[in-house]
C-alpha cells in the first residue's frame, strides 16, 4: 500500500470511530422502566403548533396506558427539553396544556369526523406549589381509547440544566388520584442528565 492510498484509509477509520463515539455518548434524558413505550417528538409539535418552544419532547407510557380498565390507563410522563426558559406560571401551563391536548385529540380523531365534531375543548386548572412545582388537572377527551371525557391529574416540575444550557419541564400524568400506587411508578420516571 502506497502512502497516498493509506491516508484516505486512516481518515475513513477515524471518521467511523468519531461517529461511534457520538452514538455511544447520546443520552436519553428521560428514564423509565424498560417496558414503558417511548416516543420522541421535535418542537414545533405538529398537533400543537401554537406552543412556541424549540427543543424536544420525550414521552414514556406506562404499559397499561392504552388499556381501558387498567390501573395504568392514561398514565404517562413527558419531558419538554427546551432551548429557552419557558418562564412558567399556572396560567401559562393551563393555556399550553389546553392547546396541547386539544390539538392532540383532534389529530387522533381526524379520520373519524363524527368523533372530532363531539370533542369539547380541554380545560386545565393549575396552581403553583413552590418555585419549581405545579399541580393541577385537565379535563380532556380520550380520542385514543375510550372516546369519552377523561380527567387527568398532572404534576409539572421545572428544572434548569445550566451546564447543558437547557430548560426542562417534566409532566407526570394519570387519571388516578395522587395517592394511588401508579404515582409511585410515575415518580420513578426521572431526568437522566447531569445538571448543575
């Protein structure tokens, strides 16, 4: 092998190794048990374009999320991994989650025009617990499973990830009351980042 042919070969190997390092260093910011289904969606969200955020939504669904009658029905968590500070308030969370769920349920119901006509607007109620936590409820429509109104309890937690220059909002959601065992599972869903 002559020198001119050797150099491109080593460059190719170096590029492959760099790519391997990038892939192995990727972190999934939201950790949940292995049997929880995952989804990742980039902002702007196609079903809720009015949410003016830049970043990514990471979603984790409890195994019984889509099963009517399951104790885990509609129990899930999602993380907004944002480039900018969302400057949260109770009223802002209410407005954004109403837009989020209205858009989501309309998008899921769209093929079924009769269902989409019967969907009432979502209504959210939130209060600030402390500097980082909000608790509330949203009354919305379940276009996925029951095709009926559903009342979801929601806890939202804000955190600032200074060393990554990101802003995180973790939502834990279930129709079950806060003292139900499903919340023990939801509280084990955690942000898997080294934030200062």
